[in-house]
C-alpha cells in the first residue's frame, strides 16, 4: 500500500528526554532505596509511567500498595515536568525538521504517537505544537505500547489506513506496537538496531524519507 502518513514517536525521535526521565526516576529510586542505574533505565523506554514504575519497583525490598504507587508516579511526573522546563527548540534531534518538511512536501500526513502524557507540554517547549496533523498520547488510550492502540488511533485521526503508515520509533516496545498495528517501521537509534524494523538508522538525519 502506498505510504500516506508518517507517525513519529516523541521521546528519542523528535527530542531526547531520556536523561530527564532518568534523573526523575533516580530521585524516586534513591529515596525509596531501590537499585536503579542507566542500564536499568533502558527498560523503561517507550512504556507508560505506570508500567515504568512497576519495572522500577521489581527490585524493591517491600511491596507497594496501589495508593503508594499512584503517589510515586505523581511525584515522578512533578519532578520530570520541572526538568522539562529546560527544553528549548535547540533540543530537537538532528534530521527531524528536514523529515517533517519533506513529508509535507510529498503530501504525507504527519502525527505524533507517544506514550508520554506530557507530550503536549514537550511539543510546546520545543515549538512544535502546531506542526503535526494529529497528536496521540498515553492519555488518549487505555493500553500503552507495545499494544498498538496509540498508532491505530493516530491513523484514525489522520484518516489514513493503518497499512499506509510508517512509524518512526526508537524503542522496542514502539516497534512491536507499530508492527501489531500493521504498519511499517523505521527504527532509530542503538536500542532498536537488532529488533528487526523494516528500516534502521542511527538518527533521522541518517535516514532517507
């Protein structure tokens, strides 16, 4: 099927917020006495805040109640949003703006499909709030990646068949979600090099549209 749209993940594709997530989770983990480092942080890529917390707490020395988990997730988000105020348009990753421009020149629809519930805030900080034809976030769906819901909803909002969409992703969970949606994938970055996307590049700047 001929390509009609490109759906971009946000974190790690449009802008790198991984270090902000790490700093916020690290504060929570250190306070709770839970082992957490950058290698462990890789497991949180592309999944929701609640699922990330579950992964972090796998190494906790005690069980946590649902209320405690809710509070920890909220505290992490407060820390993270505070760190995100450091973001500027200069943080947009290499090749992103060129890809968006070329997509529009080719008449392709564009969307953001991100598990992050802070997507709108991030897009505002980097000056891309009005750039995409549709934006779907973790707040719009019940099941986050690797479930296909985010990408299927993005295609629906674009008015494009799922099979006519390419997804640009940097996380294994995102590649799985796109494949489950019946979409083709461009993997970006070292974490998806061996996941078997349809195409792969280190950055968008290294990939041809």
